[in-house]
C-alpha cells in the first residue's frame, strides 16, 4: 500500500477541514495516510527564563513520516511551508504545497486546483525541484548549544528594540570583516525574496549555488549585501553585551552571548518541492511581487506649462 502524508496549519480552520477531506480521498484510493500539524516544525521562542529552545534536527520529523513516503501535501501559507520543510527534509519527502494563506510565495497551487493536483500526484505526473537549506548552529566553546534547519534565512539582532550591533564575520578562509548594523542576515536563494530583499539584498534565482550576507541598516556606506559560493561556511562572532537573539525562518530559538559563535553552512539536506508544471521563477516574481511588469505608456500629447 503506497504511503502519503498531510501537513496542515491547525490555526487555520479551512486547512483542517481540507486535511480531513484529503485524507478520506487518499484512503479511499488505497493510500496509507499519515496526518500531522505543522506546529511540530516550529522551533520555539527563546526568552530570558528559557534562553535556548532546542530540538535536534531529526527530532522534528513527525511519527510515520519516513523515506518510504511518496509525497506529502502541505496545507497553509509560507510559514507552514517553512515549518514542514524542517519536518521532512531529513527524510527527503517531496512536498506539494497548497496555499490557504495570503502571499503564498512558496506554494505551488491553490485550494480550488487541489482536485486536479491530486490526480496528477496519484498518477506521478510532476517534477521535483530541490531547494538548498542551511544548517545553523550556535557553539559555546566546542559544544553545540543549538541547531536548526533553515530554508529562508538566519537573522541575528538585538532585542527588544532595534539598535546598533557589532559583528566579526568570517566567510570561508577569507579574512574576517567587522560590520556595524542593526543586525545581519544570511540567506539562501529561496530566502532572497524574503527578509533579505526588504533589507536591500538582490534576488537570487533558486538554481544558483550561492548564499548572501546582508547587513540590516548598516552604519557604513561601504557595507552592502555580499553574494558568495554556498561551499563556504560562515562564522559570526557577536561582540554585543549582554546578548543578541537569533531568528531562523521567522522562529527565534536561541539567545547568543558574546562568548558564542554562530556557524552557518549549506545543509546536507534539501527541500524537495513537487512542481505540477515546469518551474518558472520569473513568473512567480511577476505574479507575487510585480517584478518585470510593463511600464504604463505615457501620453505624448500632454502640454506642460
């Protein structure tokens, strides 16, 4: 009996209802179905009383989800997709992402298209697109204090109010650099259309084997976004007192002290997205962000004073 999974956002009632309906349809078609909430992929939020919310990478995989699973359907928005990616990436399960949220930049299809998408899934009529992920670790001395998988970006900043932070950053074997900014972002190509884009970073197409470092509101005209090969790890040494907070894909899970080191590298795992039609990144940029839309023609007969 073939095996499938469903991951849904249990905060959205419509996602819960569709998950039940989808489970019934797949079961009737002879599939063994495992259903779980995306809440299991949330990293948790640190606070002064609980400075480290740490779950090992393989501890996020839901019961019943393994490499024998043919695919999993994700019902939610971009946050649900990010959480589901952390849940199943170690197993290599392909994900069909269905938008029940707002922007849905990472989603493949919509609820009204789900019946047709389900037919393609069962028939195996789809392609798989792999997206790179990051492994983010916080070291204290030589011990791993915290780790997480990351699809979009890692952000390091001060809380609760935005203010100047100082970092020493080493990329690969290059000489360390000093950056003063409100924070720093290390982003994958997938994350280049998220926070790093708002912070002034470039858009990087998903197939480019690169990462980018983006200072947030830097205190220097010389500090700009840097794109570098994803074969080079990044080490960040914060020098702020008393601490900084780390946010990974919108989840804050660890305070970072001056004696800590943040290590970021391309993960051995990747997300495998199901594409019902050939991937077209520029079309998504156009539809979701308005990139490359034609300019409105200006009349040539306007008489200026």
